[in-house]
């Protein structure tokens, strides 16, 4: 089709070697010229650099000479002053008093008029200060032992300037300039010493002009800084030590000066330094010139030369490139047409070229069945005449769009060829001339029918592959080919980490080899397997998954792939575990809860009947646990329970069950004990003691610690006929007995406990019916004065039981208080006593008697105590002056101010108060003085032993004395013998109550007693 282009390609063969030869020659010439230019410019810059350095060295040397002469002049002035003073001393001598005054004046004048000199001292030949400036303040100081003095005394030194020395007195550095005082025949008579102030040198140095980047310094022979100009930032201190080994090495030589380049230790800038000695003085002059500023001009010139050289090189490179482009263009033009023909004929795509009006000018198609017309028939015809109307209209928009915009456009279209619908993708490009005028349009068209179908299938597969299930595809050998995002999210691996690997990398070790053999046998036999399996994530975490493995076969029945789908069931498993944990375990301690514990007790009872073994139940209660909650908070209480549970768990066997049943209550089930109940009893007692011993060490609670104890109740489980609730009831009784016996103790269940409990429950039930059934009785015990005359009675509650007869108060009073019945019964007692006072009021014999009524602290603390008592008073209209309420000290342990306020309210009504059982409680004596009491009652426990116990006698004496000091009446209860009464009367106690005067009796007997005495 293009024969001329093929011929050009054949003629191109001898042209290539010549093109390559000319190309290498041009590049070699360019690099040769480049080396020459770079060498020339380098030579120029090096020469200028050396010239700048020599100029800097000369400037530094000149400045150093000027500073050296200045320093010599400064030290010369000091030396001349010392010389004059030494001659004056030599002339006047050390022995003349007038001379001493004259010399003192000269010293003060030199110190005053020479700023450099801070202080002057004159030493005699013995090394003592003879005269010093500033009011001769250093006179008499001995420095004969110093090397400084000995250098003049023994070494013949004439004049000496020292390096910097630190003065502890003035807290600064000084230079010392000294001169020898000679007598006749050059005899050593002493030394004149001047102390020089470095700051004066610094001030003088600041007056000198320095150029930008230049520095001038004075340094002593030990490399300590004396002065510097300008002052660095941060400022350098006088006396600052400069560490430079090279300079120290130079000081050992005899060289007068040296020049070197270094970084300044004071401000860190790189300088060219010139160092020079100042005559014979131990002082160095150091002048520095900033190298960077010195070379600034050289750098600018170097930059200009470099830019010029760069410009020349770029110009040369451009020329060479232009020449090479011409060679390349010539070569490409000769081979372009041949390659273009070969390229077009190798393309599988359809190519159409249209002119500016839309007529076909070129058609290329390897597969002719993809054309509507033969290519020769289409040439010269407009696309409207060839294409279907709908396609021609769509292509018309694209054609004119490309012509207008000059940009490439693409579009896809379907086309019916024969009986088959096919899809094509066309890329339409403009064809422009060298003047950028659009002369036509090029369309490169590709058949994408198969790609379209594959795209649809891929979309379907991709949608399925990216499902919420993890998917893994492996080849027939088990090598992983692809995984989806869900699989990667579940396992934690990336594509690179799993592709090509065997799925065994996920094995958790949770299943044995037999499990996997059964799995693969199922896949081979049925084509799939489904079930739960444990695998391992990338981070090492084991997790459960639901796995489905399917085998994929081709049309020939050959195995090609495995497809595995998986779902992570960790959350479901965790939820099941959490439900189980919440249902059967205590969330605070992690041990069994009541539900699981009772279940295990029931199981143990079944095993007990089967294997004839014994067991035991232990119930443990933490003593005073509420105190920890109240003082340290509930969070601390939780920490305490967790620590206690851990300690208990460490003391038990794996077969034992530890459970938390309540707030601070733990239970232990011990089962499977071989032996008799007696042996089981010994074993369980040993275990209980171990559990109690586990609490001996303090329990850490955050930054605090708490010491706790426990009470343990135990019952032996040996009878399978009893239920779990029965045994739990038994161990609870044992625990109650342990608490009653006094904390940190253990008790085994005894059948008598149950009998006592049943009796107590029955008594409590009957007690609740006593008031309604009018079973309460009041008995009265006489109270007499010293003459035995009846002054009053104490009302004492009795219970007239229909079956048991008269019940002792010791049995029912605690039950009344624990059940809360004390309030109603106490109100009945008070009302009955008040009614009795009202009945006695008209009688001349009985109206003067008082009735004492005991008030329980629980009753007194009730919020409605006052209103209820006042209602009793209103109903009975009793003479309240004859009523005496007896309270105990325990009433004032808690809320004593509230109790005092209630007492004052009742006191205002005329009621009197007696403090019962005084001395047995823990009330404050200071607060006792504030209570509205009328009487103290000495407890019978003291009265019974007043004759046998000196301690009890002392307590009674003190109580009587206290009552008198508080203006209170005193009465002793429990008086049973005449000797006790005599002793009490001898100690000023004149009111008594006890069996000596009468037992508690019904009111009729009291009235008969009063009537009989009246008639007698």
C-alpha cells in the first residue's frame, strides 16, 4: 500500500553508523571545551582566594602590632609608677615615721589618680605588708611563704607582672604588677606591688575602633581572658579559661607571634587570628578577622564568574543539542514512513480517517466482517451515507465537537452486524496541519463486545466477592490466590502476606490432625464442608469462625480451585460467654454466684448419695465491712472484697467451690471428702482456720490498707435426704452464733442452734401478740430514803405469758428492741405509769410518791418521740413533777445534741430525768454537765462489790462526789445487805433501791405497803 516507504527503510541501513559517529564527535568536543573552561575559572578563583587571605593576615598583624604597643604603654605606666614609688621608699627608708606618712600619701595618690591601679601595697624584706592603700587596711599581712615573694627575695627578680589571680575577698580577677626595692649594695629591702583592674583595660579597649567581624582580645599567659572588644553574645567573663592545646604548645616556644584560622571559643565564629606576645609581660594580644566577611567579596566575584561560566556552558550545550537534534531529525525522517506502515498494518483496531466535511479518506480493518461496507466502497462517501441514522447522529455530535475544541473525544456505541449485536469504543482525534488548522478527524475504533460481557460478569463477581463474608480462593494445590477485604479485616493479614501461602498459616493448634483429615475427606467426597473452627489472627489472637469450603471443578471434572467463605463468630461466642458469666458468676470477684453455688450444692448432694462421701458448707462474713464502706467509700469496699476473694481462692483446692452470696458474704463448698463425719469435721476446721489466717495481713486498698477479720459458720454435709436450702439454713445459723461469740471466730452447726432459733422465732411471734392480748404487766420496786421511808418506785415491765407464766425481761427486751416493738410497748409502759400517778394524785399518802420509767435509747431517738409522749401526758393528765424518766449513757453516744434538746423540752413540762447505770457507758463527763439531769443512779454492779473491791468503792465514791458537784440527787440500786447500806450512808448516799427494801411487785402491794406503814 505504501511501497515508497518500504524502500526508504531499506536505504536507512548505511546511514545509522555515520549518524552515530557524528553524534559522538560533537559530544566529545563539548566535554573537552567544558574541562578547559572549568580549569580556567578554578585557577582565577583560587588566586583571588589566596589574595584575600593574605590581606586578612596583614590587617590582623597590623592591628596586633598597634594593640601590642598600646598594652606595653599601659603596663609601662604602671611600671613607671612602681619605679617612682620604689625610689621614694629607698630614699625615705622603712624606719622613719615621717617617711612612712609621706609614703602612705604617695600610695594613696597613685591609687586615686591611676584608674588602672586598684590597690598598692609595700612589702618589707620579711614579706609583711608595711603600707597599703585604702587606709592601710592590709598592713601586717604575711606573704613571705608565696612563690611570688620568693622570686624577688631569692631569685633577684626586678619587675614582675602576674597572670590573672582570683580575689576571694572582692570576688573578681586582678593582675599584679610588682617591683623590687633595693637598699645599699643592691640589698633586697622589699617589694612594691600594684593590683591592676582588668575592667580598666576592657574600658580602654572599647574605645578602639573595630571593623565588622573583627575582634581584639587580651589573654594572660595561662590563657585566661583579660579583655575583649567587642563583647560577645552571651558576654564572656573576665578570667574565662580558653582551652586551646595548639596555643598552649606555641607558648612553650620562643616565637613572638603566630597566625592561624580557628573557630572562636567565645562567639563560635570562624576567624583568622594573629596572636602576639606583649614584650616580656605574661600577656598575649589576639586579633581576629572574620573569615566569612573577609571572603564575602571573593564569593560575590566567584558567583559572577560561576554564573558567567554556567551561561557559557548552557550556550554550548544548547548548540550541541541543536546539532544533535538536526542529526536525529534527519535519521528519523528517513525511517518514519516505513515504521508507520508496519505499525498500522499490525493494529487490530479499526482506523478511519475523515476529511473536514466528514468523508471517508482512509479505512483500515484486518477483520473485514466488522465493516458495514467494503473499504473501497466507503472511501469518498460521507459517514451519514454509511452509518445507521441513530449512530450517524451520535457520531455527528462527536465529530463537530472535536473540530471545535481540538481535543480528543471518546464514545461507545452498539452496532448490529449480521445477526449479532456488537459494542465498539471509538477514540476520535483531530488531524491538524503545521498551521494548527483542523484538516480532518481520525477515529480509532476497538471491538469491546467481549470486554463488555466480561465487565458485567466481573461486576457480579465483585459484588459477591465483597460481601460481608470473608472469601478466600485457592488453587488445586491449596495455594492462596485471592482474598477479599472482609477476609483481610477478620484475619489482620494483607494481600501480600497471604497470596501464594498455604491456609495452614491460620491454624490455631486448637484442632488435632484427625479433625483436619475428616474435614478434607468430606470436601473430597461431597465437594464441600461446613462447620465451626478455631483459627489464628495475625496478632496471634485465636478466634472462632463458621467456615464453608467448596471445591471447584472444570468442564472436564478436574479440580481447579477451592473457595472458602468464613464469618467471624467471636462476638456471638463472647455474648454467649458473657451471658453464662453473668448468669453463674459474681461480676465483682469472678467467682461463683448464688445460682451456680446452689446448683453445685445440689449436684454434690446427688454425688454424696452415690459414693457415700462427706462434704461441708462454710459461710464466711467479713466483720465490720460497713465500716470500710463508710470511711473509705464503696469503691474501696469493692477492692477489699476482690482481694479477700483472691486470698480465699488461693487457700482452697481446685475441686472446692468459692462463691460470693451477698455484699460481704462468701460461701465455700467442700466435697468429695473420704472419711467419717468426725474426720471431715477436723479437715474442714483446718480449712476454715486457713481462711481466717489469710486475712491476718492488711489488705491494700489503693494507697491505704485495711485490717479485716471474718466470722465462719460451718455445717457438715453427710445426709443426702436434706435439701440445699436446709444446709444453707444450718450454716447461716452457725454463722450467727460465730458473730454472737465475738468476731473472728468459727462455729459448727449444732442441732441445738436450730431448736434455739425456732424458739426465738416462736417467742417473737407471741411477743407481737402480747400488747393486743393485754399480757403486759407493770411491777414496781420501792425506792427509800435513809430512814427507810418509801419515796418512790421504779416501774418494771413484765410479760404474763398464758403458757410460760411470767417471762424474764432478759429474754424479751432484746427482742423488743431488735424488732422495733419497743416503741409501742414503751409508750404503753409510760402511759400506764402516768395513769397510776393520776390515780395516786388525790391520795395524801400516795400523791408524794414518784414513778421512774425506763426509756430505751431506740425509743428516745425516734423522730416522733416527743409528740407521742406529749399525747400520753394529755390523755392521762398525770402530775409530771412526780414522773422521772430514766435514760442510759448509750443515749448520748450518738446525736447527743438531739437527745439534750428533747430532754429540755420535757424538762420544761416538769418531767425529771435520772441517769441509769451510770459508770457503765462511755459518755463525756464534760457533756454530762450540760444535760438537764436531776439524779444519778449508781449501777448495781458497783454496789454489789463495794465492800470487796477497792476499785468499785472508789468508783462509787467518785460518782457520789460528782453528783454533789453537779447538784444532782444520788440513788444506789441493787442494795441487798444492811452493810452495803451502812457503807453508802457513810459516804453521803441517802437514797436506795434493791431487794433489801423489796422486790418488784404489783401496784396493789405497793399501796398496801404504804397503808400499813401509815397505820403502824
